[in-house]
């Protein structure tokens, strides 16, 4: 093996790896498969007028969560929520989940039941059924794998690669909160490790901490868009960060984007924490991930139906590909957006 | 947390854990769900006359495989095969898989591509499509999660809990081979660690080693049974060992079983290795797992159609529950079967 080519994962990153692996399967032939690797969920047609959707996620201790400050019940809840969010991002409805769990002997049966109580709570909240799973041991940390299956009508399914020039870019809720919640939790962890007798300072941080530890999937947005009579042209959920998600939509749709910083929705607690940590608000909003809000584009004609919705913000518009991805700052200058979505493989 | 009850996983084992977790979800209401936790795969009805099947598996380095002697390509192949086998065990056809992979930086991009080349090979062999996945980093070992989705007509679906007294117990292929392959590989690993210059002694072990490293899912058995016009009454695949699988069928069907040792199919290489290792043949056949053969029961009326098939053995029959699980040894004595299916949580 010593003489063989060795490419480090950190050289190509997660998206680079996915692209390389995808090639091996590009020749797969099927009249069932509508969409394979490359969107929030796979899409296939079982011929009953509806499309099925499927997405899978691995959550690894020390990579995706830190049990120092993550309650096990919240972890179980989040594992389901982030997967349901992938189905939401296809404009679909989640129906079933299967959960694999690998644990070392340091976890008691009661601890695992605590994780499952969170899973159960999320299943009830999102009206999905836990239909199966796998339990096994691990030599070190805790690992959760979740696969969710859902459905959507073929007219409503929404991909990443179908945004059009002049479409409005919209987002639900607010962004940057989960990222700032993580900063607070990490800081308090360091304080705790240095001074175990000190109480954590979490006053006025409830919202951002909850956004990090127990995010919600925006299943309500699928219903909202239907009620508003709006069919989005493209859609994705915010897992790696707004900039990264827009890069996916823009590169797959061969378009550009123009955002207004002042229109990007942000919670007062997020602003306060950004100031406290002396971070750049734009960085937190564009590159902070894990908010699990929905980013979507709509035709300009939908403007009237969208503009007054209290939980949807129009943050910019789609431009020709040659214009690239730009953001107009509060100060009035125009900057190029950098996609700094989480590269899991960077040391 | 110190004063709370702590039950060790090793006290209740994997099946005990599954039973405890199942309770939390037993009240789930759905007219779609036909079968939840507790069979080889979940079963739901999407209303198009067919049932959908889904199963998930986690494969953890150091628990399910040892990279000292497991080629990465075989590992990828096996990950798919064992999941497809769960669909076979429902008498169904696998259609789609999603694969999650967590790797540490010690793996190169080329190593991961090697795993995927095995996944691809298995997908082609079993005619399933890889439709999605997740890639992430892990802090230590390699973890693979596979979820397979398939289908079966509602008349053909076969569960574990529907065996009847007097049914014949049948098995495809032979058993004990994968277990003996593992013994050989573990022995050669120890020899190699002690004397790195010695060549491994794998002559006349090809069959049992392949059964361990690159098992096949018996998708052909689903077709065979259809061609023979045989609808099995119960079915399961051999992952934890023949005795453990029969315990599942018997406890869920509220029946007993009577086996004949001399009828349990075993390969000459398996016999030879059993002798070499001075093991009990019955233990290897009953408690050796990972053969991924199919154990099924058929009504006595199917005897004529089954008996002459070269790859199916009739190894016993179903008895009333009160008779328990018995095996008649070659010597003519009758022993109670012990389920020693792999308890992943035993230290």
C-alpha cells in the first residue's frame, strides 16, 4: 500500500468526497429513481402518484455533539429533527424513521432510554413513526444513525437545482442562533473545566442555547407555503450555514445570488452574543450552521403572498451565474460571499 | 446522577434492550404501519397493493469487523449484503440503499473509494440502487450505517411470528462456515502479530473465509420459493446463529422446535476446521452466526416440493410451545437448544 496514491480527506472536504463517490454510481439505471445523491433527500417514484423521499444522517460523539453539555433527551430529539428537516427541505412530509445506535459500556440502559425518550418526543411532535433500528456496542463514543422516509406529491417536490434568475430568496425564522448557542456552551464548558465550582452564566441565552441543543424542523413551513398558494422553485435547509446552502442552490441551479445583510433575520439574543464574543454579525449569519431553517426561492409573482408573513423574510434575489454570490452589507458595500460550511474533515 | 438507577447493558443484552425501548413506542398509532420493531424489517402499506420493507444496520470497527484482515472492498460488499439479507428474510425484494460513513483522518480518500467499490459491486449484484448517504468524520474507528428499503406483495410477506405446529423447518445453503472462517482469521492474526514474517495458512480455507468476509444475501431463495410455489409460514436470516434465529421464530410464534443434528447442512471445510480447532460441531452449527442463510418454515403439504431442492435442507419441524427447543444429536440423544446469539454488550 505504501506506494499507492494517498489523498487526504482534508484536501477535498466532505463535498469533494461526495462528488468523487457519486461518480461511481452515476451510471445506475432506474426508471424509479427521480433524484439520487446530491439533494437533501433521495427521491423515487413508486408509481402511485406520489414520490418517496429518504435521507440519512450519522451523528458522532465528539464531532456532532459534546455530552458535557448535551442532555441525552435533547440529543435524541435533535437526531430526529435534523432528519425530518431534510424532508421538509424537499417540501415533503416525513413518515417513518429507523434509528441505529452504537454505545460503549459507559452508557447505562437508563441513559439509552433517555435518548429514546427524546426520539419519542420528536416523533410525536413531527408525527413520524419509529419503525425499526439497530443497537450495538461501540468501542469509544456514542453514534446515532437516523434514516427518515417521507413523501411528497410530484407537483410539490422542490429541488436545489431549479432556482431561476429574478426569483426572490426567502428564509424562515432566523439564523446564527444555533451557532452562537454553541459558542456560549463551549465557553461555559471551558470555564467549568477550569473552575468546576462556578455556575454557568446562561442568563438571557435560553433561546440560542435551545436552538443549538434542541432545534426544530420547520414542518409548519410546508403547510404555510401550501396555504399561501406558493410553490417554491428551489429549497434547502440550513445545516451548514446560509452561505453554504446558497452555494448549493446557486451552483446546482447555475445562478448567482444577491443578499441584503439588513434583511437577514436575527434574534436579539443572537445579536447580544455576537457583540459579547466580538464576532462579525455577517459571519455568524452566513456561516453559522444548524439553525434548520428553510431557505427557498419563489418567483417574483409570489411577492405579495409572501411579504407580510411574520415568519418569512425576503433576503435577496437570484442573479445570473456570472454575477456570483454577493451580499450588500449594512454599511452599503458589496462583498463576495464565502462558503465556509463546516468541513468535517479539517483537523 | 449518582443516586439514579444504573442498569448495565450487559445485564439485559441487545434483545433485552430492544424490548425495553420498544415499549416506549408501542402506542404509536398508524393505519400505514403493518409491522414495526421486532422483525427483520419494518413493514408499511402505502396503499398501492404492495408493502414496503425497511431495515437498518450499524457496522462498527472493532465490533463487527477487524481491518487487520478485512479488505475494505469486502467490507463495503458485506455492509450491503447483510442489509439486503434482512429484506430477503421478509420474502421481499430490496430496491434502494442509503449509506452513512464515519471515518477518521487515518483513512485516505482512496481507502473510502475502495469501500464504495465494494458497495457498488454489491448494489449491482443485488440490483439495488444507492440513492443517498452521509459522510462525516469519526474520532477513532470506521463506522458504516446502511438502510435498505424494499418491497413485497402483501400476500407474500413473511414474518417471524407465524410458524405453526407441524411445519417443516428448512434452511438454505449451509451454516457454521462464517463462524469457522472468523476463527481461522483470528488465529492467523495472532500468528501474524507474534511472527510477522510467517505466511498465513489459508489453504483449503477459501470457502469459510469468503463466507466470513464476503457473505451473500440469498436473493435467489425468494425466487426459488416462488418458482416452487411455496409460501413460507415464517422466515428469518441467520445473522446471530441458527439457535438464536429459531428462538426468535419460536418465541414470537409461541411454538417449539425439534431439530436433527445430522440434517443441518455443513460444508466439508467447516467440518475440517471444527476438527482442527477441536470445537463442538453442534455449537458451531447452532451458535455460529453471520452465514446469512435463510431459515424458514413451510406447511407439511410443501414437503414434496421442497425435499429434492439441492440447496434447501429440511432440518426439523415445529412442535407445541410446551415441548421447547430440542435438538436430536447424531448420537441419538436429545438436548435442549441454547440461544447463544451474539450479545454485543457482553464485555
